[in-house]
């Protein structure tokens, strides 16, 4: 692992970000709009029902943002090299695929920190929702969400390598396929029993269940954390293995240079 | 004194499905040599270059660069190699110096800023340093690509039609600058182009490839004499190219 080259990838995306307004929209504006929408919705529900429900919804959307933003960002940053026809130039350097992917993951990590900060502030100022009420658990929740999102991003990149840049838009659509089964806004128990089994295989379902437990009882479930963490390790290993498998295939088939 | 081989390709073969892209080719490059790699579209030139960069795995054969096996030492080897093709661009939304800075970091170039300034000056694009790549003309972008190609003081440079679609003035200037740096730094270059004048200007040796097979090789003048069966005293690779392409196409 060469940190100079990893840093090069980070700085490359810093330069991109400062020249593209849509990147700022992506990092700051879009999450703010999202939190405003859900904030009002939560407030409305709060008036009708209990404040716990409002906390569940706001907590859910903030934690969901970690997964969705990181999951899509890794793929989208990769797509920027494809769209710019720069990918082959990068791959023709001594950089390894592991270094390249690590750079992309770090870029997403920095961006999600900025996104979260803006969301925390808006939720706290306008809706009196203190995300810090999740306590130290917040960091552990975020860790699990970040790992799963990274696995997801690596999986997305593998798909683009295999099937070409035309399926690039999948990189920002795929996370929404997970949402209904990940217990983001409602508990797993709401789902039909066969879908509950699916939900429990998704690491972030345990994160959202854990979040609701903290907000309801103030108790952090260490069991939910470890379940999510172990599942995450399995998914991370699977996504890296899948990437390595696809890479080997595209190097053999010549598709790597066709992805441009 | 033995040959100081920079690149050695032995019996390289690559098949995509039923299509034989590279058919058992072997060649080598000595230090400071410029090899013109010629052939019609789809002949296997770019596929060979991708194999030399480890971006396509050959089915059979060996590639040794600086005496090391590319498969085993790819990252280490590529520190001293660079590549440019007009087909590929630097990141569209970055300024020229930012692009070069990123690549400088990847290649671990010392005193990056100084090196960037030197190259921008050599290629006469210092005034474009703060321009975005998207705002540059095709010729300016090509010169930016060439700056990137020389950033790490490569010992081996792979140029795949680096100046295609450019006007003769830009090509002429580009060629002069490549020759100047190559002479100073003794860089070994593998150069592909469809512009035969470019190859005549830079290459000391030429390989002609078609349907994945090497069908002729030698110095530009020797190849002209051999293929055109005349007593020419000037190289004429254009006619050689047409002659070899047609013969091969007719035979297939």
C-alpha cells in the first residue's frame, strides 16, 4: 500500500469537487432538502401521534444518508474517471486496484462527514432532534453503515467493469433497492415473515433496529452491533472477492480497456 | 558489449473468442531505441500496448520489462514507464496543473511543481497551466498528455497514436519535442501512428503488424527497399504500409 498514490486519488477528487457545483449539491444541498422534507413529515406525524415516531423517522433518514451517500459516491467517483476518459490513463500508472479503491473509499468518508455535519445541524436547529441522543452508539452505527456502503460501492464498480459504463446509473439507483428491506423507517416486524428473514441478512437492518431501541429505551444493543459487524465482514469479503474475480475476467477478456 | 534490453516480448498470443488479436509475436527494444509499431486498424497494435501495461492478460508468452516479468512486478515496472494516447483524456474538470499534480503524486515525482513547470515550458503550454482541460483545444490537450507522459522521467514510453487528428504544425512541434527529450534522456519509445511521416521522423526501427502477426521489420529505409523491391535512398513508409496492408488483405 503506497500512501502517496492513495493521497493522489483523494486530491484528484478534491480538485473535481471544487470545480463542480453539482458535487456541492450532492454533498450539502441534496441532504439538506431531504432532511427538510422528512423533518416536516415527521413534525406532522408527531402532531398526530407520538414524538418517538418523529425521532425514529429523523434518526432513520440521517443514518440512511450515510449508507446511501457512501454507497453511491464510491461508484460515482469511479464513473467520473470513465466519463472523463481518464480511467485507462490512471490504470496505466503503477497504482494498484486496491490503492485506487482505497482512495475512492477515503473520498466518500470525507464527504459523508461533511454531509452528516450539515444534517445534524439542520435537524438540531429546526426540529430539535439531537442525534447525539444516540450517544456513542452513533459512531458504532455509522461504522457499520460505512462498511456496508463500501462493500456496496465495490460491488457497483465490479458491475460496471463487467457490463460497461452504460450501467453506470445503477451506482446511484441500487441503494434504493435495499431500502424497503433494511428497516430504515419501520421495524423488521412490520415485514412479512419471509422478508423478515431477508432483512436480518442485511447488516444495516440491525443498525436501524438498534437505533430505534436506543431512541426508545436509551439502551444500546451490543448484540445488534456485533450481528451487523459480522455480517458486514462477510459482505466486505464477498464484495472484494467478487471484484477480484471480475477484475481477473476483464483482464482476460479485454473488457477493462473497453470500459474507457 | 551485450544489448541493454528494456523490453522483451516473447511469443505473445491473445485470442478474444474466435478472434486472434495477437498471433505469437516476439520483439525487443534496446535502451534509447524508438520503435515504430505500424499496422492497419484492428491489427493488434493497441492490444499489444495494453498487454505491455498489464491491462490485458496475454494467453501465452512472456513480457519482460527492465529484465523483470511484468506479471510479477507490474507496479514496480510501471513506475518507470509512461503512456499517452490521444484517445484518452486528462480529467475534464480539473485544471491542467491539477491533473499533472495528481499524476505526479501517483508516480511519486520529487519536486512536482518544479517538474510540472519545466514540462509545461518545454511543451510551450505554460500559459495554459490554470486552464481546465475542458477548455483546451485538441492540440493543447495532446501536449498536456505528453507532459503527463514525461512526468516521471520514464525509461520506457508507450505512445499510441499520441497526435492523431492533429494539424501538421502541432504534430511537427510535438515530434520535435519528443525527439529532443528522448535524445537528452535516452528514453526507449514504442510509437504507433497512422501518420507515416511521424514514424519516419522518429523511429530507428519499424515493426509492421497485421492480423496480429509481425509481417515485416527493419529500419524505415531497409523496409522500404525490401518491401517495395527498389533502390530507394529515402524511406517511404506510406507506400510500404499500403503495399503490406493490401498484400495481407488479399491473401486473407
